[in-house]
C-alpha cells in the first residue's frame, strides 16, 4: 500500500504538471500572436521608412545628380544607408544614352530576406513644375535580418519572463494545495487505514483553524465521523441480534432436550410401569412353579397370552407417546415448506458460524405446500444442523462444509437434506437406522435421530440417513406434498 505524506508526492505534483503544461500552452499561443503582430508592425515600419526616404531625399538627389555632384550624392546615399534596417542604396543616372551614366552605391546587395524599392529621381530645369525630367533611379534595399533578430530577442524575453512567472505561481499553488488540502487528506487516509470495526476510535480532527463557513473538508470529516458512529451502532445492534439468536437457540435446545429426555422419559416410564409390573408378576410366578415342579402345562399357554397382551400394551403406550410428541408443538396447518425453513436460516447460519462451518443454504421461497407443525419442523432442521456441526468438530476448519437443500421434484414427496463433510455415519448406525440410544458421537444420547424420525413420521413422512459418495453424512427428511407450488 502506497503511503503519501510529503509535498513532493501525490496529486500536488500532478497538479503542478497540469498547471505548467496549460500555462506553457497559453504562453506559447499568446507569444506567437504577439510576435506575429510585432512582425507586421516591423514590416510596416520599414515600408513607412522607405516612403519617408522617397519624400525626404529625392529632391536633394535630383539637384545633385543634375549637377553631377558626386560627393554630395555619396553623402546623401550614405545618410540613407545609416537609417535602421537599410542594407543597400544605389543611385543610377538615366536619360543619357550616348554618354557615361553616373552610378553610386553603398552597402552590400542581397538576393533574399529584403524589401526593395525603386524611386525615380526627377529634376525641373525651370521653376515650372510641369517640366519635370526623370534623370535617375534611387534603389533602396531594407534587410529583414534585423527584424528577425529583434523578434527572436523579444520571444526569448517573453518566454523567460513567462517561464519564471509560471514556475513561481505553480510552486505557490502547490504549496497552497498542500497546505489547504493534501495534508488533511493524508490525515484522513491515515485515520481510515487504522480504523478497526468495534475498536474505540477518536473522531477525525483536522489540524487547522476551523473556517467560517465550513468547507468541503469539514463536510468530509463530518461524514466520516457520522459513518464511524453509524458503524458502531450497527455493530452493537448486530451483537444484540446475535445474542438474541443465541438465546433463541438455547431456548430451543433446552426445550428440545427437556422434551426428548425428562418429560418424555417420565411420562413413558409412568405409563409402562403397570404393564411391566404385570409382566414381571407373571414371569416370577412361572419361575416359582418351575422351581417347585408344580407348573401346569395346560395353564402355560394362558400365561403366555397374558404376557403377550401386556407387551402389546407397552407397544401401544409407546406409539401413543410418539403421537403426543408429534402433536406437542401445536396443531398441523398448511405451510409453505420453503418459508418454514427460511425462518430459521439466521439461526442455522449463526450455528454454522459459531462452529466455523461454511454453510450453503439452498432454500427457495415460498416452496411447496405441506401439512405440518411449523415449530416441530423447524426443531428438526435446527437440531440436524447442530448435530452435523458437532460431527465435524474434529476436522480442520477449511474442510468443514454443510449444505441445507430443499428438493422440490415432481412427485408426491417433498424433501429437504442436511449434508455435511464429516466422517459420515458408522455402518452399524446405517444398518440400525435411527435406533434409540444409538449415536455416532462420543457424548451423544441417541435421542436425536429417533425423535426427529418420530416427528417426521407423525407428519406422514419419514427420515433417511446415508453416507455421501464424496464423504460425509446425509440426512434426508421427506413429507407428502399437499398441493402444487404457489405461483
């Protein structure tokens, strides 16, 4: 994880780079426009200067050329040559085809990067201005190299000054952004990085003078502090909900164990005490007659019949007790089996979480319709899940897996399966089924599966146990379908 805590890292430098690039683009654009305007102004100055030469020097050159005063002509063209950007000046006499024509020049003639202009030189022999004679030509060339040099110097000055200004402004902006924003963002990120759910934390506080009115950073810190308080409240509510779930589980467990052990055993013992006493009396009488040799063979079938009737009576009492067990949770009603199972999914999931078991709960809602007692069916599911979690207690945590699956296939039966990844059921348990007092756990009482089977049987269904091919045990409970699935 990258941690940013200095001014030389983070968004500050990216902001500086963006400012420099944008400022450079603007500076170059404006500089190019300014240089173009300056170039046009320089060219116009040269053209104005050439026009001024034509107005100021042609009269004097006409008189000097008419009188053939070469010295005066040379002085005048040298004066023109000293004007800014003038590179070459030439005066050439015309109009004397049979005589040598006068020509004087100063400077170096160029073939490119120049602006040239030819001025006709006139002279009036008399004072009549209509009698003008063209006696020569003044050729003037102005070089553009000076213009280019001045434009380059001006561009360098502009770029250097703008670059220094951009650097100073960008550095100041970087410092301000770090001072006002990024250092506080670093503090907020450090708070969030060290935040631990459930641990006591202090609210976020920024090391600055609070502005008036509050700004965006104040809104952010207020939102983070509110979120932290909400998370703490939510955690407290979750813990309270977990305590309620555990209390509900404990209450169900106590009720189930009390129902399956003390109450059932006491009632069953009380009801079968009398027929067992009768059987004991008949057996003791037969044993006494055998010892004295007074046993009447003709009375023996009658004694056996009476003993058999008492044994049948015991069976009837047990069957009646099973019926009362099934009915103890309340009257049967039409139920959507998916909704019944989903009601206890929070308790099932918490049971798996407490046992560090990965749970897959595949229960569609509302599911098929069955006739049964909601509490009894939920009692079966919760206890089968708890038994499965206890059976995986010795396995490594990553191998503990449980699946609760509601199977709604075409047919008269609806079933749900609790499957674990434990060691499975021993062979003798599978052979005897859910026999009373038979358990695969060292501390098991052997009441769980028989009572679950009795509840399912009282609903007109059944319970089947098996080992899965990929390992682990599987308990399947089935019920008769009441009607089609609700659309």
